C-alpha cells in the first residue's frame, strides 16, 4: 500500500506491509474462512468427526474474528477507493 497523506491510522495498521491488492484480498478471505471455522460447530452436532475437526467450544473466537474480518474488508475498500495500491 502506498502511504498517502490522508491515510487513516486504522488503515495503516492493517496494511502497512501489504503492497498489493491480491495479498490484501487473500488476508480478507483467510480471515473470513477462519471466522467460519471459529463457530462452535460442536454445539450443533453430536458427531465424533465434528468434535475432532472443530476444537472450539465457545463463541469467544468468532466474536473476535467477525469484527477483524470487517475491519480488513473496510480497510481494503478504503484503499481501493483512494487508489492506494502500488502498481
């Protein structure tokens, strides 16, 4: 990301060392996938396979991952709208 004069601190914090939109999009997608993984699927199923694959049993991780995913997405949109990606 190019450092612009009007770049807010919340955008600089998340994309300071990310130089291309492709890498930023990979970060947003991986955050969204991890947020889906963090849902306590064990509470909704009695399957032994589900309890082996999904080790999270409470809502604390998903409660943290959803705002982080939104933060990364909104930051991506801000940089897109202000032409902040290096070519």
